[in-house]
């Protein structure tokens, strides 16, 4: 294989598409520093699979893309195409179908690199192996970079050996050997993992066998549980239905009792209404009698008060008359005394007149005494006149009091007559009041009885309502329980139908072979372990049908190891299972490990 052409586009300093033709013989590239000579060598190294950014003199692999200048914008991708002459067909088998091999490596920002060989996408490993088989590559000593001569001089024997092997053209073999060794190590690791997986699967197989037994037991217990639940639900439904019927009967009785109580309540209300209708006239008569009695009582009190006042005035006037009589007697006594005094004075005056002769002084004294006596007499007369006027005035008052007393007596007699009439009216009113009270008592008694009857009716109605509410509540609970039982029964029916459809589906191809098997009690688990779900398959003779078919016996009989009891001794199977069941034996768990190596192909314990 020989390099013919190198195309660069957007790779480092080669911003424009550049085509480098590599002719026969020696091709040299000459130019000043910075013109891109090293970039051509790095392009060859990069297109042959170099993945180290440091080898490309960059910090990252995307640094090989043209980064732009002051006059040119940066590019988003870089591409290098290497054209190889394969006319001698020295390329690996996967790429040896063409005379020209065109290897393309394209890198895009934020997307990574991609390789193509003759337009087909390949891996970087494939490109590296292609050049390794050709004794070259990105790390080939033939690609001499700066400072590599000094590295070759100072290289270790191992590195010099790599150069010699590449020169001899066997570096690709070493590369493939290394790759094969890696694959062998990976295969060994995979085999170890396979052993682990097999061991895990063996453990899982034992667990699955136990789980299968548990599942079978679960199905049996589930069937018994569903049957028991069905019986329990039916019993609950039956009890709920009986409770509902009893509640319905009790509700009917309570409704009848409530109707009777309502009728009694209506009758009591009617009697109460009639009593209330009779009560207003009696209350009106009672009110009238009470008003008359009140008026008569007030009149009687007023008459008593007037009588007491008249009696008091009569007593006062009587005492005043007596006082006036005493005063009159006293004045008369005074008058008599004054008359006697006057007569005595007249006598004395006469005597004095007789004796005045010669006695002028005495006469003057006597005259003076007479004047004094006259003055006293005048005073006594004035007092007598005053007393007379008082007597006249008292007499007038006495006459007025007498007239007032007579008028009071007449008023009292009239009042006594009115009082007698009032007493008669009060007596009749009392009689009417007693009758009214009696009627009122009877009405009150009737009202009390009516109220008690109404209260009893209301209590009976309330109790009936409570009983009816309780009965309705029990009926609602019974209906809820019945609905729940019906729901559970419907669920069980649906489950039964689903199981029936599942059973029909399982037996649609002619029935299960399990129906043809008979096993002795206690060996069901052994049969289940031997066949498991295969017992659900049907027995068939049709071509292409899935199920158990009768096979010919073994050419040479395969007896079970010594000490193993055939399962067919405890299980009766149809012809289609004879060959299979003849190779299944029963052993104790302690002997199984010793007998297992003696089993022949197709036999199991």
C-alpha cells in the first residue's frame, strides 16, 4: 500500500481545501518556518488515528480546527482525507475489495471525530488496525517529528525492538496478538461470570422449585379460601336477608303502632279542642262574677268606711254637745253668780247710798268699786255673749250633726239594703263561681286527661318514630350488608367465570393430561416437582398440535439406579406419559447426592 494523495480542509493552518499529491519516489516539502510543514505530518498522524491532543501540539483535540485570524473567520470543522493505493491487495480483508482506499477523518466542534473508509463509517480502532497491518500508524517511527532522532539514540531496547518489528512488518501481528490477548482475557472473565451466573441460576432454580411448590399450595389454599369465603358470604347474605325480613316485619308492626298512636293523638286533640271550646263561656261567667264580686266588695268597703266615719262624727258631735251643755251650765252658773253679785252690789249700793251720807269718800271708793264691778260685769256680759254665740253656733252645729246623723242613718239603711242585695248577689255569684269552678275543675281534669292522652300519644308517636328510624337504620344497614354481600358474590362470580374461562382455555385443546393422572395420597408434591406446569398440557395425536404425544419406547431399556423407586409405582399415568414417567424415581433426600452421578440421560430424581 502506498500513499497517493492527502487532502486537508479546515485543519490547523489549512483553512481552504488543500490537495497534496504524493508522487512516486521521494517527495519533499520545503518552506519557511510557520508555513505548515509540521501540520502536514500531524495531518498524516491525525488521519491514521492519533487521539492524543498533546501529540497534535494542542490542549484539546478541537484545537486542530482552524481557529480564525484577523481576516478569516474560524471554521466549525476540520477534515483530512488520505488516499492509499491498494492495487496489490495488501489491505486487511475488510478493506481489500478496492484498488483505492480513501480514509476520511472529520472533527466537528462539540461533536467529536468520525472516520470513514471508502464512504463507510468505521471505528477508530479499525483505522488503527488497518495501518498497523501495513507496519505504520500514528505512532510509527517512520513519522519523524522534532526531537525524535535524539529519542531513538537514547531509546531503551524495548523501544528499539518496536522499531525493528515495524521495519520487519510484524508490528501489526503484535498488535493483533495484544488485541487477541485482551479478547481472551475478556472471554475468560465472561466465562467466570457465566459460571457465577450458572451457579446463581442453579440457586434460583431451587428457589423457583420451592416457589412452585408454594405456588401450588397457594393455589390450593386459595381455592379453599375462595370456597370458604363464598360460603361465608352466602351465610352473611342469608343472615342479612333474614335480618332484613325481621326488620321489615318489626317496621310494619311499629308503623301500625304509630298509626294507632296517631289516631289516639287525634282523638285526644279533638277532646281537648271540645274542652277548650266549652271553657271560654265558663271563663267569661267567672270573670263577670269576679267583677261583680269585686264591685260589691268595693261598695261594701266604702259603706263600712262611711259608716265608720259617720259613727266617728256622731261621737265627736255628741262629745261636743256634752261639752257645750257643760259650758252652758257653767255660763248659767256664772250668770247666776253675776246676778247675785249684781243684786248684792245693788243692795250694797243701796246700803251705801243710805250710808253715803257723810261718807263721800267711802262713796267714791264704793263708786270706784262699782265701776270696777261694772267693768267686770261688762266683761262677764261680753263673755256671756260670746258664750251665747258659741252655744248658738254649737246648737246650729248640733242641728247639722243631727241632720247629718239622720242622713247617715238613712244612707246606712240604704247601704245595708244594697249590702243585703249585694250579699245575695255575692251568694248567687259564689254559687255561680262554685259551679264555674266545678265546671272549670271538670274541664281542667278533662284537659289534663286530654293532655296526658296527647302526651302519651306523642310519646308513643315519638317512640314509634324512633323505632321506625331504628328499623330504617337497621334496614339500611341490612341493605348495605346485602349490597356488600351481593358485591362480593358478584366478584366471586366474576372470579369463578374468569377461572372457568381460564380452565376452558387450558382445556380447549382436548383437556389437561392432569385429568388422566391418578396419584396416591402423599405423593402429589413429587408429581408436581416432576412435571410442574407440563401437567396442564393436553394429550394429543394431531400433527402440529401442542401437547403430550405418545413416543416409542427407548431402543434399550434404561432402568433407574439401584435403590430408586420408580414414580410409576405410586402414579397411574396415560400412555403419553409412560416414557417420561419411567425415567423419574423417588429417593430419600439423604441419598440423592450419592445416586445423582449414576443417572443416565433423561433420568431425574
